[in-house]
C-alpha cells in the first residue's frame, strides 16, 4: 500500500471518530435522557476526582425521624449514597459516624476515613414538601486498595417519608 493511501485512511478514520457523538449526548438529543442532570426536586450531581457524576439512572430519597438518605446511580452503575443525620439549614460535618457518604465504583466502596471530615451544607429544607437542597465536599477512602476519591456536589431532592 502506498504511503499516501495510508495517510488518507488514517485521516479518514480520525475524521469519522471525531464526528461520532457520545452515547449519552445522542440519548439527550432524541429525548431519552434529559439534557442536564436531573430536574428540580430530582437531582444529584457531583464531581468525583474532577470527573462528572450524575444520578441519571436512578435517584431515591427517603426520610424518617429527622434523617434522610439519598441514593443515586449513574449510567455506568456507580452509586453515591448520602446520609443526612441532621436536617437543619447550615453547615454540618461529614464524618465516619455522622452525615455519611458512600461511593461505589466498579464494586469498590469508598467511605469517609477515620479522623477525616468533609462538609455538608444544607441550603434549604422544606418539611411540608419534603424537599431538601444541599451541597457536599468530602474525601473518601477505599480500605482495600488505599485509593482516595475527592467527591463534591449538589443535590435537590423531594424525599418520601417512611414511617
């Protein structure tokens, strides 16, 4: 094969690859997925080590007796769980024993390491409508491999009250 033919084929391959759209982008364009991350009252969006995370596969929020648990799953199956042990508007510590955060990626669990703390900032809590809005920032640790993940994000959920 001639050198110029190989160069042309390579250039064509690069052009075709650059024109292909991300699967999520295509699903958003045809209306299968929303164009942003969730909607008002149903959103959990975060950054995990600088990579975007959106609970666009499933988002569940349940509450009882002054606490709420929010569980989100993204399209890749990664799961983010945030437990609110305090629901007062303001800043609260995320620790290994209170206001916990769990991130699951490829079967590995990342948790708050002993002796470390993150920040949970509840910006709004409507007890009548069961709507909770908050932001969070925490470093999570995997005990098996020693890897740390920095997770920060925001949520806006309407939770179901459990008896």
